[in-house]
C-alpha cells in the first residue's frame, strides 16, 4: 500500500490514519505536506467535532521517512509546519497510539490535545542519535507537556520509554489494556461530541496559553445560550442540546 494520510468522518468524529505500513507508518515528505491542508478542510467542516489521529496496523508512527525527501527540502520545516497546524486545530484532537510513537510520531502526538495509548506502546524523541537540533517549538511543546526534566531526559538520551513511564510523566492521558484502545477512544470521542463546542473552543485557547481573547470568549458566552441550556437540561434531568457554533469569517 502506498504511503498516505487516510481519513473518514462519522458521527462527528474525523479519524485520520497515518498509513505507511512498509516503514512502520513513517511520515513521507508528501504526508507532512498534506496534513495542514487536510486539517484545514476538517476545521471548516461543521459536522466534524473531534479529530482522532492514529496509525495503520500495530504502529502509530515511527518518525520521518528521510528517503522521501528531495535534495532541496528541509525535513524540519515540513514536520514543524504539520505539527503547528495540528496544535492550532480549533477542535479537540486525540492521538490513539499503538506500538512505536517515535521522532516525528512523538511530535504529532504531542501536538494533539489528548493522548490515549495501548499497553506495549513505546515513545522516544531521537535527534541526539543523529546530531540534529530538535525544533525549538517542538522542544517547548514537549517541555510544557511533560516538564523540563522529562523533556531533557528524552532529548539528551534518545532512549525509548514504555507506556507506563509515559503515563507517569504526563505524556499520556490514559493507558488501555491491549484490545481496548479503539473502544475507549470511540467512547470518549462520542462524549466530546455531546459537550458544548463553546466550552471546548475557549478552554483549548486558554489552556494553550492564549491571553488576548478573554473578552471575545466572554461575549461569545453571553450571546450563545449554551449556559442557559446547560443549566435547564441539568434541572430537567435531560441531555443538553448546545447550539453554539464558531462564527464564520
């Protein structure tokens, strides 16, 4: 099978699959280039509430396929552009991880909002094996996620850590037994699609450190009706029907 980013949309959840089985789902240059455009399409699709990023088969992503680069391409520029597009995606994102999540794969996972993994997964950030300076934005994102000490541990050593270590370090949100990852991710994604888009969109910006939109989100909340609906649904013991959607530009 050719290397590709595959995607499906069902019941509000877009599933993006990193598919390059011949090389443990290593990202080719074409795949790095394609990801920002795909994410832009999914951001504009009002039916999409959540994105799940995963790998085909037993591996999430083993890094970058260096052999796919042409002589004038900067592999870091490609990976950082894709990573930044994923981090900036305005809706909740979940990485569903099996097997190797290494190098560029760990960059993509760290750029997601949440990371769920199956027992047996392994994680690593490996530029020290190649004498590469890891991108500044990627380093800062990793340090914000797991703390400076663990980020240095991973970057200095280039050693792989197991899923239990990744959970303790804060890289993972949940660790599932073998065979239960897909069910749990689907269950959690369904829960997210039932929640307030307003709450999620504002919380994502605030948690990611944006500080210039407090008044904007206060105005959106005041005019949305979501709060009144949430309270009414709670009092009436029914599921809320939230109606806020992002303003179109």
